[in-house]
C-alpha cells in the first residue's frame, strides 16, 4: 500500500482516533445536545481535537473542515473533511456501528469558494471491527489491504440497500415514503445509522445501493471516492452530478442506478406507486395468503 501519497498517513491518524473512540465506548459516555436533538459526546470533541493536531503535524498548511467546529485554513490548496465520530447516536446508545472519517479534496488555485475541487483520498475506519477502508483517486478502493469492488447485482429486486433518517422532524422528511417503496422492491433496506459505513459497504459489495437526504461533506467525502474507485456511481436522486454541497446522495453499484432514479422521479412527481395499506387491508392480505 506504499503507493498512496496521502491515505497511508491518514490511515495512521484514523487508527489513533479510532482507538480513542473505542476507549470512550468501552467505559461509556454522557451525551450532550447541539440543537434540540442532535447528540454530541466528549468522544466526538476529543477525537476531532486529536485529528486536527495530527493533520496539522502531518500535513502542515492543509485546510481542515470538521463536524465539531474546526475551520482551519479553508483557502488552502488541500482541504480535509473530518467526521471524528460518524454514528454519534449509535455510539451514545452503545450500538456498535460508528466510524472515523477523513476525506481529502484538492482545490487548485483559482477555484471559486463555491466550486468543488477534486476528491483525491479518503479513509473510513470502523474501530470495533478493525476495518480500514482506504482509497486514493485512480488507485482503487481497499479494505484492510485487499482491493474491493462494487457488487454485480443487476436489479433492484435482488438488491440489499440502505438509507438514513434525520435526528429531528422526521415527519417533515419524505424519506419514510422512499423507504417504504424501496423496501417493497428489493431484498430489504438497512438503516445502520452511519452514512460513511453505508457508503463503504456499497464500495465493498455488502450493499448494492444507498440513499439519504441532508448529508454534509464530512459524511460523504471519503465514501463518495471509495464508491467510485470501487466501480460504483454516486449522484443526485435524479442521476445528476454529485457535489460536496449536495443535500442528497444516491450511491449504487452502477447497475441498479437507473432503476432507483426512475422510482425516485415517480415519487417526486407525486406518483406514490404503491399506497400504504390500512391495517384492515394489511390483515386481509395476510388472511388471503393463508398467514
């Protein structure tokens, strides 16, 4: 893995932060709230502090954009997007699905502030499973030293997908309808609570697709590059080009993308496809099926 210019060093930082998170996880933490319902813990803050220090030591002059407030040198040619603990709600409840995320963007001179640069490296580290997902542009996607690839599943009907939901005002979020429709048309939809791990699992073929509303660059930067380097696709729900400021992400193995885009377009157009049955209708269906 010595061919990586940035990812190998970022891997070491992620492992150190992951060890810190694991120590907090094992002893338990008391969550705080940022806003009405979004959780943050001492572990989030300590992890970001550690990552910031290590990035400054390892890559002096690089910018850092962290979930917990770090905003360093954002006009630099290189910018790291940092989620020190993706899956905070899981972590705070003792649910074993969370990760450290570092994604690197190259922003050459002359780039406007609202323009994307090029994602060039990323790491996603799951400290409980000791799984290190790692990538650099043009060099493939890797898991613990072995190259990974998106799945070859050809249809949504045969697929396993995933999604996520916001921490608050879920009743205003349309994703419950998307969840229902995709569940009807696939092998199932998982909701693990870590967008970074969902993207890593699409890259490794464990999932065939993933979609979510209202994510941030620290959630997506590393995973987007992992998926594309693994042979998958990442886009808006309408199939358009994904950008780091996108409030929606659709990641697939590439083979089920068009089918998912079509279903999303039908739903956005108000065609509900299959209405949700009433309890009485559901009971009648089960009785007719002999269950």
